[in-house]
C-alpha cells in the first residue's frame, strides 16, 4: 500500500515536471520566434510571406534550422539537477536567451565573414530561392546550437567564488561566450581548409544553385560543430586540459572525416564517384550528396563515441 502511494506521488511529480519544462520551452519558442521575425523584418523580409505566399523552400529550410537550433540549446540548458521551479525557470530562460542571441550572431558572422564578397545571402535565399544556400544557413544555426549545447552542459570554474551562485552563473556565461567565439573561429578555419582543397569551387557551385553542394557543405559544418561540442561537453576543470581535448578531437576529425568519406564512397558507390555525381553532371545528384552527408555526420558521431 505504501509503495503504491509513493509510486502515485512520483507519477504526479513526473507529470508536473514534464508540463513545467514543456511550458517553459514553448514560452522560449514564442520569444525566439518573435526575435527571428524581428531580425528579418529589419532586412525588409516578411517571414510569413516567404513561408506561405511565396512558398520559398530555401527560406523554409533556413527557418527550420533556426528552430532546431533553439531546441538543441534548450535541451542543453535543462541538463543537470533541478534547483527548484523558480530558479530553474530563471536559469533556463537566461541561458536560452543568451544562446538565441549567439545563434543570430553566428548567422551574421557566416554572412559577413565566411562568405564576404563571395555572394549575398539576401539575393541567394530571397530572390533566387537557392535551397543550397538555405541548407548552409540552416547548418550554421544547428552547428552553432551544438557548440552552445556543449558549452552549457556540465559545470564551469567559478571565477567569482565570493558571489556564490551569481558568480557561478556569470562564470558560466563567460565560458559559454568564450567557447562560442573559439568555435566560430575554428569553423571559419575548417571552411577555409575545405574550400582550398575541395576538388570544385564551392562558391561558384552554390551561385549556380547546386543544392547538392549545399547539402555536402552543411553536413561538414554540422560534423565539425558536433565534434567540437563533444570536446567541450562536461565539467570545465582546467582551460589547458580543455584546449588539449579540443585539439585532440578536431585533429582526429580533420584526418578521419575525409578518410571515412572515401571508404563509404567506395563501399556504397564502388563504380562511381561522389564528386562526379554532385558536380560533374548537368543535374547534380542530390541523392549522392545525401550519401556524402551521411558519411561526414555518421563518421563524426562514430569518432566521438570511439574516443
């Protein structure tokens, strides 16, 4: 009888916790949606019109990437022990808002730094409805969210121990921003390496509306972001040890991702070339691009579990 009462109490607690966190997520989702629309309204873009009137698939892909990013950030924030509903609500809301702002900053960094003077995202996504560019922007949101997820999972060094809980929160924000900045710089570096040694001109292919190339580049972006997030995930005990861990993960990724891609290419398409299918055809093979994307993302997940 007593065990039944305990079980019933636990069931109600699970229900209340579930409803609490779901309600909190949808509140954050509503706020993130308003911020998203405001960002593009400042550029003269009507989100509702792009999604429903123009049926702009490229913008839809970008939008889904953003919302997936918001979800990933929320999942990272709710990891760990509960401190009570009120404190949980404050911490989750604060980190989520910081994470959403970093997502939007990553989008600006992607447009203004990585693709500067190459082509304009407004032209490619809004006027040309280029789905390849839409995939890249979506991957940028998802990749940045993975970085934020890794940075906010676990505990950090308290730089302001005298402030106790407030000091721990401020320290967490500092660590989050530091890991985010480092992540953006590393992604920029990896893209430069990829663009330099790629057998085709990435920018030219994207401008020619090659969706397959957009899918492939997006998968590389997500793969590197995932490996970086796994490297920084967990408790921060020493910056030196953490930087060593990051270097270990990313150097392995830089070496093993292309190797894994080559092996999977030869296993799945022994008589064909993924590059030929994606670039050297009148109509680029998006199916081959999806296979290559699987090779990169699947390999990144496999590497993280094998380390």
